[in-house]
C-alpha cells in the first residue's frame, strides 16, 4: 500500500511539473519603460525644427546628458510577461538650437513632405444570422416559462 501511495504521489508531482512548464500558472505583468515612440511621431520630425517643436511632437526626452546637451535620447522598452523584450531608441541631435539629424532604431520614412497619409478603412458588417437555440437553452427556457428572444 505504501509503494502504491509513493508511486501515485510521484506521478502526480511529475504531472504537475510538466503542466506548469507548458501552461503559465503564474501571472507575469507586462512592463513598459521610457517614452513611447512611434513611426508616426518620428515621421513628423523635420530638420530645422526648434527644441520646443520637437518636444511638442515627441514629448520630454528620457535622457538629456549634461555633457552633451545637443543630444536628446528617447528610449522605450517593453517586456511582456511571457515573450521577448522589445526595445526602441531614437537619438535627436541639435545644432544651433535646431534639429540637425535623427538616428536610432526607428528611422524617419518618406521623402520629406509633411502631408499625412490618407488612409481609408472599410468595415464589413456581416448580416445577422439566426441560430436556433440548443437543447440546454430550450430546456432552460422551458423551465423558466420564457420564450427565446427574437431578433
């Protein structure tokens, strides 16, 4: 009897260990750090913009180095609970208080015109399809003396 109990206990523990590696039993939160920087924000930047205009578009920089005040760094790091870390950074360089160049993992796209893309979204709504209630649903309505709702 003791051997059977030991075998069952070992089998149950191995089963739980194997399930925990495949299924996430512990919740891990997503962690976002830094400035959210999108491609649209970087595309709005133009050489010749002053610091106030850049700050209006991008927000306050995460890093302003005391020794290199002509450079602003925007860093964004996203670590999902389960998955790989995503990290983006954009460095803005100023010369004579105006934006001179942009570098980083999100380069500006386009040919330099400031007209936004006109995008059109089409939403297709499927027609309503009446589905007959199942056996349990009909039984529930029969017990409660109600009729199924009509569309």
